[in-house]
C-alpha cells in the first residue's frame, strides 16, 4: 500500500453527507450498549453489545482517542468515558474523526442529541441540516389542519422549514416499504388519505401521503435522501431493496433532483447498479461500515464495483455516541486505503487515480451534489 495514498486519505477533511447529532449527555453502560446496536430490544443479561464488530471497533479505534491502550476492556473504556464526561468525549472523538463538514438529519429524536449548531460548535467545522419529510408532515398535523388544506400547508411548511437546509430525506422504507406506486397521487387522493390519517392520528404511514411527500420534496428541488436496507426492526428489510425504487427513479429523472440512497447494506451492489445506469442516483454504505467493523473493507470494496466514482459518497449515519461518528470516518479511511492501495499495488490503477477517487468519494462528490462549494 502506498504510504502517500494512506497519508492523503487519513488527512482528507471528509464531508459526512448523512449523519445525526452526538449525544449531549453522559451515558450509562445500559444506555451506551443500546445505542451501539440497531436492535430496539433490551440487551439480554447473558451478553454484551461490546462482543460485536462495532463493539470491538470501539475498543480498538476509540480507546486511544480517550487516552487508553487499544483493545481496552469494556469496563476500562466506560470508566474512562465517565471520567472525561460527554463534552470532552464528544470534542475528542469528533475532532479525531477529521470530518470537515456535517450534513445533519434532524428528524429523529432531535431533543436527545446535539443540533447542527451544537455539532458545529463542538467539532469546529460547518454543520448544515437535512430535513425529514415525514417530520414536517407530522408537525403540520400536530399544529392542526383540515384534510383539504393539508397539501397546501405541507408545501408551505416544507419551503419554510428548508430555507437554509441542504437536503431532504424520506423514510418511506420504514413507514411503508419501497414497493409503492411511484406516480404522484391526485389532489383528491391526497385529501382523502389526509382525512383518514388526521382522523386516526399517529405517524404518517399511508402510502398515498408518503408518495405525496416525496413528490412535494422533488418539487422543492433539494437533493433527496432515502433510507435503504439495514436499520432497526421497524424496517421490513426485504421491502427496502433499492431496486424497488426503479419506477420512482425513472419518473423523477426529468426533475434533475439527485436521489441519494443511504446505507444500502446488504444491497450495496444493487445500489451500485442503479447509480451506474441512472444519472440522478447516488449512494453510500455508511451505516454498514460501522456495524461490520473489521469486515467493513469488504463492504467498501463492493461499493466500488459498478458505480461511476462520481456517484459514491461518504457517510457515517452516526446517531448518539460520538464513537459512531469517529468510527464511521476511521473505518472508511482504513477500508479505502486498503482497497485502493491494493489496486495500485496490483498495477491496476495508478497512484494518481487512487488519490483522485479517494478525494471524490470522501468530499468532492458531496460538495458538488449539495452545493457546498470548495473545501478547505
């Protein structure tokens, strides 16, 4: 592996194009372990979440940042974390990540984590917002609206809410699945569906309304992110295959709006195909990198198989413990160094080509797609 290439990748100010805030408070062992898994069930008493790829990665890569030897025990790690306190832990791990710009999606339990401005203050780098469509719709409903006025109120609220945002996100994969009718619903269908939803309450799950939110988002014109694949048990994994979005991708193509497929594990090869054949599709393997730990090199390698390199972005999808923000960057850098360095060592790529791809995926593609301007 080229030492020059590894040094370039290690020093690259990454753009984390899909991430959430870090935990603003100290965490008990129980709380910490529940936040380093996508399970929403309590951790059984006979096991620990540290005995996992992500757990071992924390003990290997985060322990030294907090002043411990690599491979510290969970007890040593959590004791050190408690002594330092949440503010110091966040500052150390976010700085060590080398992330130069955060695009923070704020629609999930935002009151428990740092806001974009809070992240910018702690990390000392820019942090912009990505707005979740479903969260805006649910706020419109909570504020009170009649069914026949819902579409107009949602559009007004979305435009107002996104005045300074860099992108939008849909969690239709969670709320229904990606196997929805891709065509925009009629105004009459939206009013009827809004009436049913507003009468019953709860979160927005009606596929007609979810389609309407997506098409209103496309009208807004900001890059539109979609959760794909791996997530907590609220997602039906076989209905979150990105190939199910093909109809929407084709109908949305004339809008020119970039569609960004997030996470994608275990469907990263499907996402690579879509990014290859459709000019409006981009993807990342963010969440899968953290949770595959020592095996994340294979995930990153598969993400580089089909898609043009201008269509692939970096993300961590970290939420909560700042360890996940740090690991997202560390494991991605490690994987890219090994994969691209292997191409160079085998004589398949030049060192210059490898460096170009690392910079594109790590920062330049996101800066272009989201209009962030030149990096530092």
